[in-house]
């Protein structure tokens, strides 16, 4: 009987963790998807950085720009270029 009393906190903790993960499954999936898209946006910025320098377009390779690309996609790239142009003038 003592083993049950020793295992009871672990069992209750595991059940609470399982319930929390079940309740947060959708938000966690959304955050994971945003993280993956931001990573792809960071990769695109990294690939376009040398080409942009040749064309006169300077976009920084940073997390904020990658997040804009991750959320907005290709229109986000246009927005970043437009903001860069507007602030440079």
C-alpha cells in the first residue's frame, strides 16, 4: 500500500500534464507552425541577402524580418522592401 502512496503524486502529475497538453494542443501546433514558417523566412532572407546587395536592396537578416515573412509570406517581403525604401528616402 505504501508504494501506491509514493506513486500517487507521479500519477496525478502525469494526468495533469496529459490534460494540459490535450488542452493546449491547438495553440502549441500553431506556435510550432509559426516557428517553422519563421525559420523558412530566415532562410529566404539569408539566401536573398547577397542578391539584394547587388540590386541595391538591403534587408537585414534578423528575427523580426523573418517573423514578418513567416506570418505574411511573399506579401511580407514586399512590405519589408517598401518600408525599407520609405525609411531610406
